[in-house]
C-alpha cells in the first residue's frame, strides 16, 4: 500500500523533492500550510506533523473510493506506485493514486469530514486539490484529472479537472524559486499571516537583547507597521465595544425570558452551567505545585519608546 504524507520519505528526502501536496503551500494558496511552515518542515527546522487518524483512514479508504469511482463511472482504474519526475527538474515529482485505463486521465481519491461538504458543492473544488491535480497532470503528461471524494462517509462525489498549461507554468516557476532560493540556500521565505506558530517554533527563546534599528528604510517600514497595528487595535476595541452595546440592548429586551424571535432571527439568552477549577482551593489544599505544569512562550507587546532628556536635548 502506498503510504501518504510526510511518513513516505525520510527527512533528507523531503528537502530534495516538491510534490503535489506541497505546491499549494509554495504558491501561498494552502489554508493549512504556508511557505515558511513548509520550508521549516522540509529543512528539519521544526518537526513535521505526525500522521493522525483522519489521514490513516483516508489512506485505508483509498481503495474503496477508487472502486466506487470505477463502478459509478464504468471505468477501470489501475494503481501505479512509481514516482514520476518533471523532465527538466527532477526534484519536481508526482505520486498518483490511479490511472484510468484506456483514457488519457488519472484519478485522485479523497476523503473529508461532513463539515467540509460546502467546499464541494456545485462546481466547487478546494483550491489545494485543483493545484495538486494540475501538478500531477503536467508532470505525467495527461490531459484530465478526476477527483473522487467521500464526504463524511455518506456522500460520494466525482469531479474532473482539465489540464491548464499556463497554471502549470506558474507552478513550476514557483516550485523552482522555492527549491533554489529557499531550500538549497537555507533561506527562510517571508512570514505571512498564519505563521505565528511556526515563528514560535523557529524562535522559542530569546537572547534578552533589544535590537537598536538604525537603518532609515527599515525604521520607516517598522514604524509604519507598528502604527498600523496600533490603529487596527483601536478599531478592534471600538468594534468590540459596539458589539457589547448591542448585546446589552438584546439582553435588556429579553429580560427574564429565554429570548425572542423576529421575522429573520431567533435570539436567546439562556442559563448555562460550567465547571471550573477553584485554583485558590487547590492551593490551600497544597496540591497546586503537584498538579500544575509550567509552560513558556513569547508574547509580542508594543509600547511607545521613551525618549531620554540629556542636557536639555532629546536623545
């Protein structure tokens, strides 16, 4: 059986290849992986994610999905476990699920939870899979890629993707830049939104030193970024206060009732019970140190820089 995911290759091999599951992240179009987090995993800077039960079930259900596709579409499929390579760049690879016999097409088998059903409605296909299938088509030289997906174990859908040469050219250019600029030179891609955890993993501690930035261009960029952050924080606080004001109005209207309905909405304000640890009682019982666990992280804080006065002049 073909093993999926990071466990398919050794750490050294991961840094040497770019596959279909990498390309969306490299292009900044993966909802769960960024260029920086992919680079950090491939180069061993952080631990790669471990296989979980959902991934294992997806692998085990691959045969079922392929057989279901074959029966529904009345097409024969054939497994091929070979690694295919781009004719010019041998580090660009493809591992396909199935060939569709007597056609110029391949099949990718997917599984997902029921909560992701909307991602497949109508003509929709998650962008990560569009890029993955187009990547495979370009490398193996086929024109059509079929996607068969089992949703929540209850719904089965089949969709097709036609090869897009222009898109493939962009994928190859992005993969080439990622490999030759970042992986081989061991240079980190620029962080983007969503990289907080990766940055914390890369820089878990600090030296205790405060950098004195003097380069004019960098100073301007950093000052602009921090000022924008502070402005957004003020706007967020104003929005939070406005939301709280609306909540107060709604609660006052509900009063001692459970809620109210309009022609468009149903608003409720019901009692809810929760259990919380009485920390003081645990401390008084002498159990806090025994059952508490220390953890450390890094916290980003912004404050105005204090300007010192020296002999009547600002310093």
